[in-house]
C-alpha cells in the first residue's frame, strides 16, 4: 500500500473502532502529538485517543496529500454528537508499511 492508502486505512479503522487493524498499521515506536498530547506512545494513544470516535456522529476525510516520500497531510471534518462541526489537520509519517508518527493540528469550528 502507498503511504496515502495506509493513512486512509488507519482513518477508516478509527471511525469503525477497529482496534486490531489500527494496531497493525501503527509501528511499535509510533509517537502521537497533539495540542493535548506530547509525543505519547502507541499504547498511550490506543488507550487515550483511539476510543474517542464515539463522540463523533460524522467524520470525513477532505484532503489526503503526500508531502514527500514518507509524510502525508490529511484534513478531515467531523460533527460532534454534542453539536458543532470542526476540522483538523494531521501530518502522518509512514515508513515501510507502518505509521511511525502522527502530529495533530487542531482546527476550529466550521460555519
């Protein structure tokens, strides 16, 4: 699979809450960074961040763009069950067939 296909597969696994597929796509040394998380491990990501899909009623990839050989930018939009539509952007690094780093940049509400 291309890095873009791996990123799409991981996004789909998150939305479906398919932890086994997500775990298989993440490298053992994967780190996750967001405004709320500073270089947390794969295990911490799976415990803290992965289960959050239940707060979302809709999530859609808007852009999936290769930045270079290993890095993929994604922009996605989601609706919260509590109300509101938001967009985030991520830079995801793929080496071989595994995601090794995810950096999340929170966006704001979408009007």
